[in-house]
C-alpha cells in the first residue's frame, strides 16, 4: 500500500531513459564488507539499485566494466591507490568521485570511516532518486556539526509527550528479546540524512529508565542502531539517586550522590559500551534539579559530566528553564541563569538551547543565548513535532523556519556571526557541536502522522548535517524522492511548502504575537486564556491587548528582554521603526492605529494577515487538488483531507482571534473583509 511507510527511501523504478543511463554506469561493484556498517551500506545499495534500476551490479574484485568502487582505504584496496581528498574530511564525511580504473569509468564512494561510506551510499542513491547527472560526479561532504540528534519525548508507557504520530516506537514490553524490524528502518531513515544520535526518552524523565532491566532493553536498541552510526543517549532524572538509589538527597555536592552517578554511569556503559551520554532537563517546569539544593546548573551538569567522562560520554544540559517563582518576563530567564555560568562547565558538557526564548512558537526571534556563551558549546534544539503549529494535520514545512533561525545574525562578537556559525563552532572555536530536534516519529504507518510531516524530519536532518543548506533545495530533494520528479509536480509542491510556514504564522500568531493557543494541549486558538496556576501559561500574559493597543513591551519601557541581544540587534529590535514587522508585537506594545509598512493601521493589518493565512491554505488546497495525476490515490487523498482540516482550523483561528481582539480594538473590520463565516 502507498501509505508512506518507506519515507523518502522508496526506490521505485526510474523511467526507462534514466534507468538506462544509471544502469550502464553501475554494472560492477567492488565493495568488501568487513564490518556490520559496510554490510548495511551494501544492503542499502543493492536494495536501492534493485528498486530504481531493476539491476544488481556484478560483484567483482577487479574492474572490467563501468563500476562502483566503495569503501574506506582500509576496507578497499582499490580506494587506497587514489588521492581522493579524504584527508580534510570531518568524521563521517565522504567523497563521491569519478575516476577511470582499468580504463573503465568508475564511480568511487569513499570515506575515512565506515559510517561515512554508508552516508556516501545514501547520497549516491539520492543522486539517482532525484535524477541528477552522474557523468562528472564530484561530491565532497563533511559535516559541520558533530552530534546530529533526535530527542524523543517518549515515555516508558509508550505515550509520547507532544507526539501526534501514534505511540512510541520503543516497545519496552517486548524488548530486549523481540527486535521490531521497524527499529532497523528507523536507523536507515536517520542514517540517510546524517542523524547520528538519538535520545530515547522524554526530557521529563522517568528514573526507572536507569534501572538494569530498562538498560538492557536500551542496549538492544543500541545494538540495532550501531551499524547505522547512531549512538543512544538517555535522559537522566536529576532525582534518580533518591528515587531508584535509596539515597536521602540528590545534591550534586554530596559525595554519596556523586558516587552513585559514577556507579550508574559505569553500569550504563556495561550495557551500552558506546553510550552517548545524558540529556537533562532540570529546574524547569517543576522538574528536579541542582537548584533544589542551592546549587547551579553548572554544579549539576559537571557532576554528571564527571561520571560519564571516563567512558567518553557527554552531558547535554537544557537551557529551557523557567519557574513559577520567577515573576519577571519568562523570555529572560534562560539568559539570566546561564550567561553567568559561561566557562564553568566541564569540557564534555553542551548546553542545549531552544531556537527561541519562549517555547517553539510558530515564529520566534532567535534565542539571545546564541552568541552569548563563548566558552560553552551551545547546541540547538528545534522542535520537529508541531506542538504549537496545528499538530500533524496542518501542512507546515519547518525547513523554511529552521533556515530563518540558522541564518539570523547574532552580531556576537561581530556582524556575520549567524546562529549557524555559533552552532558549528566557527565563531567561538567550540570543541563540541550539536543540533537536536524533538522527534515527530511514532507508530503511525507513515511514521510522522502525515505525509508532509516527513519533510520536517528530512529537512531537520539535512540541516543538522549542514546548517548552511537551503531549505528550498531540501524541499525539492524530498519531494522528488517522496513523490515524483515530474517538474509539473515538483515546482508547485515546493512553492506550496515554502509558503506554508508563513501561512501558519499568519493565521495563528501574526506580527510577532505568540503563545495564544489553548492551554495545556496547545491546539487551536485560546487568546482569551487567563487565570490558572501561573501568569505565563495564559495568553493574556503574552498579547497584552488593551484599549490602546496590543503586544509585549520588551524594550526599556517594558521587560527590557531586548537588552539580552548584542547591541546592534537590541537597537534594531528595540526600535519601533526598525524592528522587522514579523517581530513587531514580540517586542513592542503598539497602538491599534499605528501605521504599519503596508500603510494599513495595525488593527487592519492584523485582520489582513489573519485573512491572508486562510487564503494561503485555500491556495495550497487548490494546488494539491490539481496534482492528483502525479500521486497515488492513497497519499493524495490523505493530504487533501488534512488540508481541508487545516482550512477549517485556519478559519477557526482567524475568526476567533479577530473576534476576541476586536473586543479591545473596538474597530470595524476593514473594508473588503468579510465578517466571520
Ligand atoms: C514545552 C512542552 C512540554 C515540554 C517542555 C520542554 O513546554 O509543552 O511538554 O516538556 O516544552 O521542552 O521541556
């Protein structure tokens, strides 16, 4: 069935002309496989060629016809004889080159390590899948980011926090004895886009994960993932020494606690020798942490770092912190708590920062921590699962948004220091680099809850490999592999994806508005939400609409959060005249009759944008309707039905938001705008 299970690794037969040109170039194969990773690489190659070309290359030792030669200089003697430019590659990098061998045209896929070879094979298959020329192929790929990780927010009962694609893939009940074949397909999919680490468990961690029976289960998963270059990480609940260790305290300064974590780390490494390390959420949203004992984030992180250090492990400490005791603008808390700790973390600690300072909103300015911690490697945390963006049913291509954030200029220490360059270590010489994405993967047949959600997983992985890539190019790659290479299909679908992020911002939170979703579930409009346990879980806290205007004043006259940015950025965001309009109400409280760039007053502009968002979704529906001839009925139908849901809910957002804000603005709908249907 065309249910999307195969993701972008479909390997359907190419059209005859394409097939012939590739088949002619791949008649023989020289590829010894002395390791499980090389076996996986070869399996994938044969699976791909079989599907795409209906041809298996003949395995040979010496080339006598156009051939593929694949491996490392160690695994393949043919490769050792050429200077292929492998020297400068980062770990897991690879090259694909054209070289004559024995007078025959040969494509060489080579790397310094076996995982690089596997990645090179996936890249080569992608060249065929997207029907690119092979003639003078000359590819050098070297990742700019060392750790490219998925964060699963998966609970041990298999529910997934903020997951909209079914239940957790990890079948703890049947592990370690039954290995669902899906684990291998998961690893293949991730390896195909360069993801090399996975955190199996929720940041709101359950200490039970760190008990021996569960470690044995995690080890079974690690064994499946290892050939694909994927290292397993786990979340560590800070209070585990009390909860499962029988200690009275989890104080990181307590020698007994330190000892407990050292022993626990040693135990974990007995189960999983190449265990990646711990991801920790501490002192945030009520989770336990070092501050419970009057210690700092650095004290907590360093204790864990010391425990995993002898085994080569890493601690990834999250900067997503806020607490009810803190009455100040929530956007400021992470910066305030972490900047003073710069330089105080062990060298095997990374601090993982969400892309923005609030919480995965449809659009946020980049987090002011990026660039502000020159002595502490900072990792990016993107959300792939669409907690605040309509869950899986709304078609929103996040690649465009990731790119927007990665290209933002922090101006720290100077112009050109983009978020991407902070992350890849080039600005501050970070010894460690990482990009994480909160996974959108579950037990749904299509993995991600919707066909187009797969594109967000795909784009995330490719951008984690190289944050300088263009999200539009990635959309095109994905469309070609997932659906069709027909330009009559590719062009409109890519265009639709590229405008989809702006559309959701328009119909949910235009002009820098944020956190207006229903409380708790975060689905659907709730700009009226007030009261409850804490101010910053309400929408009125964020939009601050009143008779005069709307928006959160984060300038000097307000919370002054803007001062956390480098001076040139702060000057721009803090200036009503210069702030990019997409962040207008993020930083400013603006009168309803303020003249926006379009010439419309703010109220009219707000209505205009809400309306434009709905209109864009309608256009997307129209585009997709016209593309039925290019897609199997099953996937076409699913996407069309979801777009209908999206349209319905975009209207819901538009109408509810306009009606609610109108109670403050007391202004009529601008001429030409229909009243709510
Ligand atoms: C958001 C989300 C929570 C999650 C938290 C986090 O607040 O709603 O479910 O636990 O982020 O990232 O820690």
